[in-house]
C-alpha cells in the first residue's frame, strides 16, 4: 500500500511503533515518539467522546510547542480536521476564521487565554484537562477516516475582502512524502520547524520529519526573527535539514563563520518565493557540503515540483523548480485549454488525488478554480494555479510569474484586492490600489497608493495601525503614497503599470528631514538607507514609515554589528524606531562611547 492510500495518523502510528524511544520533538524538553503517540492518543479519546469525527473542524491555538503537535495529531486520530489559529494573528481575522469554520471547539492552554478573541466559545484547555486525559487509554483508536477526508483548513488571502479557507485532505499531506528521496540525505537527520503551520510548506516539513522517524526542532517566532538566535539553535541541535524562504537563507549566509557553525547541515529546501541565481552561488560557496532543493507548490495543490539545484545545470542565470512529483499531473495550457509546446508559456494546472477539496463555504470560487480534468477519466479534477510557466526540453518547469494580481510576500500568498478593500473601508479613503515593488537587491515590498476624501489625509502611522489590526503582518504595506486620483486606462480600469515607486525616493513624511549630527548617526542612517533603498534618511525618520519591516531589520542589525563590532538584535532596530533613538540607546549602554 502506498503512503497516499493511508491516513496521516496511520502512518504516524507505524513510525511510532518502529522507533518508540527515539526523540520526536526537541522543544522545551525532548519528547519521544512513544510519549507523543500516547499523549495524542489520550487526547484523541477525549475528542472522540466529545463528538469529533470525519469532517469535524477543531481549532488549534498554540505557539509552536509540543502541545501544538500533540493537539494536531489527536485531532487527526479522532477523525477530525485541524484549523491553525495563532496568537500573532489580528483578533478580527481570528474571529472571521472561527466563525467561517463553525468550529466545534478550540484546543489551547490557559497561558494563552487572554490572547483568544472575545466570544471564542468551547475552549478545551489541555492543562485543565490533565486529570481526565491521564485516565484515558494510550492505545491506538480505530481509524474512522479515509485518505480523501479533510485533514485541515488553511486560510489564504482572498479577493473578496476576507481570507478563504482551503480544505486539504490526508492525501494532501501524504503525497508530499514523495520528496523524501530529494530531501533526506542520511539515516541520522535532525529537522527544524521554523514557520507557522498556517503555511502548507511548514506542514510538509512537520510530517516529512515525523513520518520518517527523525527529531524535529520546534522554534518560536521570536527565535526565528532574530537570525543570530535562529542560527544558535540550529547549531546547538546539530540540525541537518531546514526549510526556509530565500530571504531568510540570504540572511543566514551573511553571518560570520556560518560555514563552520552549520557544518552539520546537509539539506536546505527553499520555497514560497523565486530563488535568485546569485543566492544559489552564495549558498554553494558558503555551505558546499549541503544540498539545495528548490520546491514549488501551493496551499490548494501541495508540493507540485521539486529539484536539487546545481550550478552546472542552472543555465542563463535562472533557476527551475524541478520536475513534477510522482502522482502529480502538471499541465501548461493556453486560453483554449490546449497543452502548449515545450518552451511556450501558459498557465500551470495541477491534477492528482491530493489536490484540495476546495474552498470552505465558497462553492462558486471552488468551481472556478477546481475544474474538470479533460485529460483524465471521469470525475478527475485539476486546479488552476494562476502561475505562468513553461516546460523545458528536459521536463523541468520554469516559472514565469503570475497571470493574475496575486503576489508572494515572505512565502505567503497575498491577494491585493483584500488589502485594497480594507483600505477603502477607512472613512478617510476614497480609493486604493496595492502593488508589489521589487526593490533592487532587496525584499519585494507591498506599496499602497491611496486617494483620500476631501476631509484631509490621515497620517501613515494611523493607516498602518488600521491595517495591522485586521491583517497579518506580511499583508501590511511597507509604504503609503497619497495621490489626487488613481491613474486610469481608456476603459476606466486602474492603470497599475502607471503606479511606480522611484528607487532612493524618500516617502512624504509628516516629520521634516533632519540630517545626522554625528559620525555615528551618519553611519547608522547610511546603513538604514542602503537596505531600505532610500538615499536620504533623517535621524527622526521612523524605520517602519520608511518601509522597514522585520526582514529588513535583520539585515540592518547584521550590518551594524559587522561595522561596529557590537551585538545588535532586529528587535532593537524595530523598537528604537528612529536613528536618533537607536544611537541614544547604544550610547546609554556605553556601546558607542569610543566612536
């Protein structure tokens, strides 16, 4: 029987029986496969008693921890499907997800009770149920699900102004195991989970580790956002296998002595964004012992393609996403739904038993994106990815961008219409358009162009707070530009190509420009400007208002550390929001006294 003919919990039970005393999770303390197996079984019995079964949705409200993995496995063992709800999401978004899924209840811990949005009902706190859990059996439950039953619902950005829930099946997870031969480099692997399980890429990493019998290092967001802490944890755990977005990989490679510190690393898988050729060159030079795997996929279709990246096979300075995985049908079609020739661009469609069931409570959108597969038998479906691509003569696929307006930001899919709709609901804004600005040598950034009502222009800080309260951080525009009107095409549509951002342009600020008053301030301002793509940074200009974010803060902190020889964290860059405040804090600590 193939892996994708069994449910996820069945595969885990086989692995737990085979390696009961091996470490499964590296969290606050190590957790063996036996402990993980038995504790998730006990919780599953309790869930089953509460009526959890096939197609029943249960929320998970945890930081990345052993309890998160126990709860996730227990939901699957009980027959239900998990919905990741995390404390870093805005409360309005959490409330939408809870209401849209009609959750039977949410599993969490008492320490996170204050983070739950008001009105969340039927919360099962694990710590409070420990006595009841200890009284439950540790043996396996009878499997009541089939591979085509729902296993999870993940929310992605939606064009209708609200996020949409993608219903993934057990096959959506198990088919990802087809990348094992590419991603496993030995018999003694140590994996790392460093991103949210709201992200399909992270679910793939989680189960590739657990269903292969290898330990998984769990890292919290605070440990990942500070690249020094992240690398320290990888080094101490002797991690051999990581999955990251290209931006984070670039920052890791910039750390001093990284070749020695991550000498145990054998495989790095990247996904969620295009892989630049110069980053591949940097990787091969810095970590020559490690294999680099480029992966392409999506929430609706799982992992579609994957391939090892080798410089000698990377022609013309572009990186392919490899070959389609086994059991995955990939078509590149023209507007007439005909397959195009090799080298010709078309839209990528994906078929296979593992594609998602569709969008929760959105039958119309499901019918639009999940269409009949004319190249397979009756009942077969395929998913329209919205990505443009072409086949190469060797069977690999080259990605050529999007055919719609959706973007990838920090590995997450973003539909600009959701941000535009939110901005246009603000009482001071009449119209809005959001674009993706590909900065020279930097991380792509969301840019909002807004037209205000006659009452006047609100401060950008107010707009940023307004958006931050309702959308995840990766959907908050880095910069806001105010226009008298949006440019239009002759047929009245917004002319997006006319909405441009000049490199090195200092955004309009409420605060006037004040030049640096010391050599230290001048150096810090120059470093900020270099990574923000702005020529002139004043000492009172706020980092976030200039387009800074947590990703850029990491690069800025590394550069300041390299220049001054001081330990600087990204948190300090974000908290000391201006050059003047940053320098003042450093001087207070006597760190720059000798400058």
